[in-house]
DNA sequence: GTCTATACTAGGATAGAC
DNA sequence: GTCTATCCTAGTATAGAC
C-alpha cells in the first residue's frame, strides 16, 4: 500500500495532518492529545508532525481555524441556497447538523478551543472564530434569534461531546431530549428558532 | 499564618482540595491540570492530594459530581422559592447565572467533564450529571422549554469558558450577544424562555 | 494527617541521516 | 519530504519518615 517513496507535497500532508489532528484533539482535548497520536492517525512519524507545524500549540490553532472555516463555508452554502422553501435559520441549522454527522471532530475540537479561552495563544483564536460565526448569523437574522441559534448549537455540541448520542446509558429521557434538540434531522426545534425572528 | 501543626480533619481537607481542583480543572482541563497545581492551590503537597483521592482521575470525577450537586442544590432553592412572583424558568435561570458569577470553576469543570464523554471512567459520570439536571428541569417544565433552557445554559458556559466575558478583544457584537444572552442579570432571554412553556 | 524524596513514564522537541 | 534516535522536562504515583 505504501512504498518507501511515499513523498507527497507538504501542502497535502498538512491537510492530512490537520484532518487527523481534528479527530484526535476533538476526542482527547488539547492537553490530552499527543503529537504522536496525531502522527499515528495521519500515518507518519511524530517528529514530522512537529516539523511541519512547529509546535503542538500551533497545530491546534490551525485545527481550530480550519474548523471555523469549515463551519463558515457550510453556513455560506446554506445561506446561498435560496431555492429551498425554508427560512435561513432552519437552513443553517440543518447544514450544521449535517456537518456534525459528517465530521464530529470539527465541532469537538472547536469546543475544545472554546474551553481553552484562558490560554493566551489559543483563547484569541477561539473567540475570533466564535464571533465570526455569530456575526455571520447576525447578518441574516436579529440578535435574539442569532443568540438562540448559537445556544442551540452549543447544546448540540455538548450532547455530541458528552457522548450521550451513543445511548450507552439508555434512558427514555435522553431520547426525548434528542428528539427535541434535533427534531427529525433538526425538526421542530430549529423551525421554532426561525419563527421567533 | 500556618504553624507546623496545621493538621485539619480529612473531610475538611477533601473539601478544600475539591474546591481548589474545581478551579484548576476548570481552567486547564482534565489533562492539562496537574495534581501539583491543585496541591499548590490548596496549599498542601502534591503527594497528599494523590493520597486522599487515589488518582487524578478519581479526583476529577469527584469534582464533576460535586459540581452537579452544587447546581442541583441551586436549582432546588430556586424551585422552592415560590415567594418570588417570577415563573420557575426565570428563577432557575437567575440562580444559574448567580452561581456562574460566584463560582466559574463549577461550570467550567463540569463542561470539561462533558467534553470528555469519550473517556470510559469520566463519560458516564458526566452524562449522569447532565441528565440529572435535565430531568429535574423536566419535572417543572415541558420538554421544549427544558431543552431551550439547557441550550441557554450551554451558551452561557461557552461564553464564560471562552473568556469572551473579559472583553479583551472588545467588540460591539460581543456586547450585544451578552446583553441578549444574560439580559440584565439574565433579563429578556430567560423571561422569553419561560413564556414559551 | 502531612511531608520529602524519588521512581518511573510519557511526551514535545531537536539533530541529523537519507 | 520524511525517518530514527535521542534529549529533557514534567508529571503521576509510591515509599517511608515524622
């Protein structure tokens, strides 16, 4: 599958690593994740990860920035899609839930970023990402609606992060909460969110 | 201030340590926090922290459980306080915001717990705590309202955790989001939350 | 009940070869 | 562009004294 001549361009490698790192940081947290795990996940050596990003911190920062960019793009697509008969709110909500299902890591590592707001290097990046998303939201809805939207997003993130999704400790209340939070692929909840605007 | 004979009962010590640990874990995260920092914050030696709790993991678990218990108690008080002319929703919301202001650590370390849902030892504890709070909420309001309430709580946590509170990167949009999220000591938002029930 | 000393491991980062 | 070897620090946990 891989010969000893598996040299691929640095740009592509960086993207591979960022992808792997997004998963690893999302699951283990910034401090809990190791550059070695990231390397393993990306199929390369640990020193090479450090080589390409300088430090673990820098790698994490780029992961957070990439996550924000991804969310931003998904939002843009949802906003632009005015063919749909739905309102912007639900369209964005649906896009977000889709993203969640496709790539948990993005949301999880972004959350990890938020929670490190105290950190002098990471904090500013996380706050900037958060506010960029909020501001884009505000450009298509009023403050109250945007706030509720962010709140809903944070709940979704928490439910996923805490692994309540897995129904491991299955409980009818969990089901109810999920039904209410996501509806059928977001459902009532996000509908309600938009009709509040 | 402290003589060499500062022996205090273990129960009290445990509480002191839990308090310190709540702050430290809240700021640095589970993996990022060290038992040594906790020890310093509690004014004792690192090995003694380990001695009293067995492992760092166990200490963290007790921190999370304590955080949930604290929130639970604040909720009970708010629910019982039917002298107030306010609805339950806003009362609980207000109690939560009060708690936030008094002790950030509780919310932050609880959040750290949620985000470690993957962890086989911590995950179950975090999920249990989350659901206990949700269920108590459900006992005084309907599913939709309870969900929105949790969402609002997660947003509050995120705003605090990401340190947007500090206005470091001050931005008028941040102010707006805060005004909207907290109102004046929670305001409109939570009021709106309850009138949805 | 609490400390000092210490064993042991893990993990980030560097050097330098290929 | 990528690896192996390795340094060095930091951090959990244990042993054992007081």
